């Protein structure tokens, strides 16, 4: 193997040193805020205690307690309900919006900007807006359904209705972000395919089912995983809208974890729940990837 001249060897060494200098802060931040906490969560899952009182190794006791914890299974049920409502809506609604905003209609740039506005709002602002909309005294949405249509909807008064409403609000909040993802995928589909389908007599619906949907499988996969992770981790909207109430009816797993960490419970027990939800998320994501797996020959 030929030996590099000293000048080239020195230039390569200098280049590697510069690359290491630029990468070092990012690697250190990744280790400090991602890798180490991730590993430490698994360590805490085998311990019981708090940050102030210290921790005691308990082995598998946290898992045994978790299996017999009725409140944990209640939070799992609420999280599953939220996921079942939010994930399909986060696919269907943004996909239809993405199809609309990918068209070349006049003024479409304005519509794209408007549809993205909910995604720019903070969770606190979104929660407060919707709490005003459904307020029994001044809420226009409450007044429309209650006074004009005569529907006395429970809104946040029961756990099931509150979970469903919060899931719908989350879809509204993320519709701009997910629609842009779908729009990018649609715009990446060659127009020649639609022209050929039109020549063969295929209408818009047939072209959508035969061309758009199959070629959007990788995009659907991404949105599915993102929506599922967000659904499993739902906390902020619960915090703003219901605080887990009434009672424990809107407790989700992440809210229960929060209560254990900051409400006088066991940090180790909360870490155990976090590990369980990580495994649940991996299983669901693996199922999605298998379900939406696309043969590479599709794009040839």
C-alpha cells in the first residue's frame, strides 16, 4: 500500500482534528441529554425511592407492582383510547388536506400558510383557545351545539369525552405539520403516472387509490410513527385542559409518570412505566413498518 507524503498526511490529520473539534460539542450534548438519561432510566427501573430520599435496589418489585396497579391499567386504557382516535385522524385528515394544498389552484400559497398556523401555536395557547371555545358561559362552540342544535355534549365532564376531545384538538394542532409532509410526498410523485392513468380512463378517485396512496406508503409510515409517539407521550394537553380530572378519569401513562416523579411517588416506579411504554412504542412502530412496507421496485 503506498505511503502518503508527509504533506498529505499532515493535511488529513488537520482535517480530522477540525472535524473532531466541531463534532465534540454535539457528541457531548448527545451523551449528556440523550444517551446517559436513556441508560439511567433502565437503571432506575430496578430501584425504588425519590431524588431527596435516595434510591434502594428492589429488583423486579416495580414490575410486579405495575402488573397489579389498577390505576396504571386505567391510564393504559386512556392512552389506548387517545391513540385509537388521534392516529387515524392524523393520517386521514392531513392526507386529504395535503392533496388539496398540493394542487395548483389560485391563492394556494395563502391557504398553505393559513393551514399551518395551528402548528405554530404553543400547547398552552391551543389549550386555552379550546377551553374558551367550549366554555359553558361564553364558548361559541358550546353555544352552537347546546343552544342552536340542542345537544348537551359532555365535553370535559367525563373521562371518555375529554380524551376524545383532546385527541381531536391534537389533530387540529398538528394538521399543518402533517399536511406539509403529505404535500411534499405528493409533489414528489411523477406527473407522468397521472397523465398515463388519465389516458387509460382513470378518474381522480381511481388515480388517488392506484397511484397516490401506494406511492405515499413511506410518508404514511413516517406520519404513523410520529403520531403514535406523540399519542403515547401525550401529557402537555392533559396538563392544560384537565389536569388528569375529573378525578383520575383522564389520567394517561405520561401524566401518571409525572405524578409519581413530582407528586411524592417513586421515581423508579415512574422509570419502570417509561420503559414499558418504550417497549410498547417499539412494538407498535415495528407493526406499522411491516404493514406499510414497500417493495423498492415500486419506485422503479
